[in-house]
């Protein structure tokens, strides 16, 4: 019997010692920063040369790992400590956004540097977006001039699509809003953005990231009104942005009004309560009566499921609309409101094929219920109608219009005889 112990297996192979210096060169941001700053000092302020240097350096330096360091240097001249101050013990460069001239042309040139860099190294896209979000949170740590330059640069980068408008979320930081930093920064940013594009392009970008209804959050809660926003940005030379926000608020208020109207009608609330609510909303949100009558018409027509048979739908419509005539009459106190309602009826009857033959019956009902009067009906017939179903509806209205004209002439004759 062999009493000899079996030898345990051993790992064989060559072991390499990694020198600490090599690890430091590979993983230390200080080493990376030194390389970038040294290269920038050799390019000087020639931004074409800067772009070429950054393009070539990406093949040798680890941009993926040190994206934040790279962008800190290009914007602030060195690595940023929390809060936005430059780290004391690090090298710095004057070839950066914060050390450049404070004008739009210079910021446009810097934007090209970032554009070329990110186009060349697509993986930097996310890192750059994160960097800008961080810089916006650090705004209080920068001087007014540095903030202005960053705002102009951000506006240009938003315009050319290098940045997504979602980065603006950082501006809603409570401290930045409270101290007025967000609003002041937004002025410079939107000026440069609109200068590059136009308000429609800006609105489209904001809408894509659901920012179109959040701009008033640039101000503290007690100042979040259309009046305050409009005054602030109009005085700053951004009237088009003020008008855009006012329009957005109006659109939002109209949608909210229509939604509430439909709910009140579904519940069967008394007309006097609905009328009171609508009049308060009109006053509060400055909504004109012709707009309101359009909303009421849409709400009234959406509260019922219409019969699919053409011969039955007219009867159903008359019964339904007769019930709502007092509500409609409360908001046709102006000729323009009556004309708006006539056009809404015309468009509805054209768009809903089963209502094509019901147009004249609806108009006559509203005339008898004093929702519509002679003058707007005659004006609609003469020249205020739209093209949708024009020939069909004019033919339907022919006899009634003739009757109205005759009645009008008779009343005029009676008035003359009375004199």
C-alpha cells in the first residue's frame, strides 16, 4: 500500500507585475488632464487647431473613461470641484469657453468644436449631455460672464441638435429658480437659440420633450403667472417667447375648459352652474366668446352617441340641441360668436356624413330658440361660409334665407309706416 500523500495541483504560468506608474497613467484623470491641457496650450486660441488636436487625441487618450474631465477642461479650463469651482491643485488652460470673449460669434465657433468632437466620437454624446446638465446645476458657482457664455453656447448647441432640450430640466433646480439665476440664464440661452433658428423650431424642440408647458417654472411659485413671464421676457427682448408662452397657456386653459364642460354635461349639472363656471374661466384666462361657443358646441355634440341612420339622426339632433339651446344662447351675445357657431355647425355636418341633411334644421332650431339671429345667418349665406359642403348647405338654406329677407323687408316697411 502506497502511503505517499498525493500532491495537490499547482497553478503554473508566468506572473506579471503591474507597475503603479503604469496604472496611474492609465486610470488617473490628472494624467489625462495634463495631456489635454498641454495639447491645448500648443494650439493656442485657434479653434480650428483645437478641433484637429481633439480629433487626433481621441485615438491615444481614453475619452470614453474621462469624458467629464475632457468637457470640464473645454468649458472651464480645468477640472471642476463640486459646486462649480476649479480644483486648486490642477493644471489649467485659457483655451476654454469661460476664458473666451463674451459674444455670440465666439460661442458659435466653440459650438463647432464640440460638434466636430461629438460627430467624430459618437460615444461622447451621452457624456456631453450629462456634463451640460451638471454645469447648469453649478451655475451659482460661476461668474455672471461665465454664465452668459455658457447660456449662449447652450442655445447654439440646442439649435444645431447637438443637445436635447431635456437638459433644461436642470434649470428648474429650486435654489437656481429662487435666486433668479435660472430666468436670467434662460434669457441669454433663448436669445441665442432663436437667433440660430426661430420660435417655431424652438417650440417644436420643447414640445418633443414635454417642456412646452413648463417654462413658467423658471420663476418661483408666487411669480408663475403669464403676466409676470410676459413682462420679464418682453423687457429682455424676447417678445416672441412671451407670446408663445401666452398662447400655450391659452391652449391649455381651453383644453381644460372643454374637459370640465364635458364632465359637467355628463353629470347633468344645471345650466346656470355651467354658465357661471364658463364665464369665470373666460375672465380668468382671457378667452373670447367666439372661442368659447366653439368649445361648447364640440362638448354638446360629444355627449351623445349618434344614430347611424341618416333619417333618424336629424330628429335625434334636434331633440338634443333643443335641450342645450339655453346654454348655447348664453354665449352668442356677439355677432362674431353667432357666425363662429354657424361655421362650426357647417364643418360638423360636412365631417359627419349622416348630418349632411340636418344642417338647415339645426340652423332653424337655433333661430327659433334665439341662439342665432337674422344678420349672422344672412352674412354666412352671402360670403362668410367655408368651402366644406358649400353647395349642399346653401341650397338647403335658400328658402329660409329668402323668408328671412322678406320678413326683414316687411318689418322695415312697418317701421316706416309707423313713422
